[in-house]
């Protein structure tokens, strides 16, 4: 997948109950996600999400942005909760 400069991206991993949003960022320079992941794995001994995110920032691919979650529904019940 190609990410373009200035896009806002959510990095996530896991499936079903293990699914989690890890990080939100702005793309600093355009890149192909597959090529960058292969490059990272050549340098790293294994995949670690915290190390990967730090590496992306160090390589000047991304910059962190602060976000908040606005949760509006829980099992059909309307709620108004900002986290």
C-alpha cells in the first residue's frame, strides 16, 4: 500500500478481541508500506510494534499526532464518553 505525504494513518494490529489501535500518525514523506516493512525486518531481529514505530519516526517516515477517542455507543446504548 502506498502512503502519501500528509495522510493521517492509524496503525493497528491483532484480530477480534486482540485487535488494538497502536498509534496515529501523519506521513512525513510518501512510502510503500510493504517496502518499508521489508527494510525494517532486515535491520531488526524480529517484529516489535514499539520498536517499529520508533524506527518509522527515526527514519523520518512519520510523525506522531495526538488524538482522542469519542465513544458514542456500547452494545446499542447511546453514551457520550471522551477518552
